[in-house]
């Protein structure tokens, strides 16, 4: 089963602005979001429109280029992160809806620069839970 992640910035316009509508395989309890807005609502639905999780995920603390969203008990937890090895293999949701998988991340100790690699793959027809052979995913 695939999951659709709807992320909406709540501080733009009267009703907010769409930030990202992305499709992942089902079962990911953690995803990374690149350049997430400070104020964010999230709704995750399954292929059959069942709501997997929903809630507000506003930034609490300093900005980082990557946000970790975690599903917990039907709710959401947001953490600003500088990825490490524990994040390699997680899906990365990008503004506009593209999804990749984090392969590598490095940054300066003072966080003045960062370099990362994200792998993109796709399949016609969007079969449920598809991943290319040899792809390492972390759920």
C-alpha cells in the first residue's frame, strides 16, 4: 500500500499554501522534509483514503535544512535535524512533491555548509510498496 503525504504551510494566504504532496510506499514511520516551512500541517493517507496520521507540526527551535517527521500513535512529532547515519535510507520529501532516498549527508562542525546525496527512482503505474532492486530503505 502506498501513502500520500500532504504537507501544507499554514502561514501563507488565508488558508495556507500547499508545500508538498508526495507518494511513498506505506509503513514509513519516519520521513525527512527538505526546507520545511516553520508552520506546517500534515495529513498522511493510505491508498483507500484511510487517514494514517494528521496534525500540526510547527517548528520549535532553530532552523535546519532538514526536518524529521515521525508518526507516533496516530500523531506527529517534528524535529529539526542535521542528518547522520541513522537517517540514511529514509525518504526525503521535497517542496512540490518529489521523493528521494537519503544516501549521504555531511556538514561542517559549525554547520556553515552541508553536502548531501539523494537517490530518485520511479515506476509507471505506481505499484504498492515498489522499490528498485538493491535500494536500501529504512522504515
